[in-house]
C-alpha cells in the first residue's frame, strides 16, 4: 500500500461505508484505505462468492431452505489490500466468476437469507478484528455495515448518487453495458433491499451524495470526515 502522509493514526479505526449500488462505494473505499494506509474489505464480493458457490453446486438460489442449509459449507477468504483486493472460494480465486450475469441475478435472493447473512457477518467481523489486532484499521464497504456488522465503527458513511449517475457508472464498470438495463437492475436491487432490511441508514452516519463530484473529490471529503472524527487536523487530502 502507499505511504501514509495523513496525521491520522488508523490503527484503531473502522470506517463503515454503506450505501446504494453504483454510488461509488467501492472506488471511494479503496481510495480512502490506500491513502490512509488501511485495509479494505469488500463485503459485497463475499455475498457474490456465496452466490457463485450455490450456483456451482446446484443449489436453487430461490429455495430459501436449500440456501440456508448450505450457507455454512463454502470457505470464503478475502484479501484486504486496497490496491489488489481478492476473493477466494474453497481456495480458488473467483474474482472474475463472481461478476458474471448469473451471479448478478442470484446475489439478491441469496443475500437475503438470514443464515447467509449471519455466516458472512461473522466472517466480516473476524476480518475487522484481525485488521485492528494488526494495527492497520480497515475500511469496510457494503450494506448494513454500520448497523449489523460493526455498529461501533468510529466513522459511518452512507453513500448515494442519483439513479442516472449510478447506472452510468455501473455500465462503464461493466464494459459498456446498456445503462438503461443497468438502471432497471439497480432499482430492482434497491427494492429488494428496502423490503428485506438491507438498506438501512446507520445511526450517526454521514450522508454523501456523490452525484456532482469526481472520485478524487469524494475521497478527499471522506478523509476529512475521518480525520475530524479522529481528532486530527484535516489536511485537505490530495492538496
């Protein structure tokens, strides 16, 4: 990771980044973690890995009981370097597979199964504890991070953007996918999360609407929030 020029000591800091899909959570979280010398955990990749395992092992992802019964079987390992995060399933790298259309369609029904959430929240909490024990601190991004995974986080953020901006960003990430189709998919995911409790705004979270800002501007805003929360003097990161 890059050197840390900030006045912030990240050793005991957890930054919980919740928000909507396509709002820039991942890019922002990786950038902040790199800039502050912290680890980075993509919890969404863990849910995608779980979904890929279900699909690969013939589990009907719409059969809640079947998914619940299998939730404890996959071995999911997250690499937490913000410059090169990895996700492994039963020892094999699945970074490409979990971004497939099949997984896109499976992750929402799998992620809403309570047994899946309980298993992955436990793994996420273990990863956070390891980062704190190692004295690195960690940026954790996904959904229900500041409510269920680590409600005691020193910094909680809720990141959003308007639907058109979210769809355009996600379409660009996916190599030019039709933005209208992506927007429909994102709105469907939002609806599922809102009815299943996966999109709650954590108590005390700072709301960031990234629509009018560049990635670097959002990263700078987050670093200022973190430094202020830690009692450091904001250094207007990047200036």
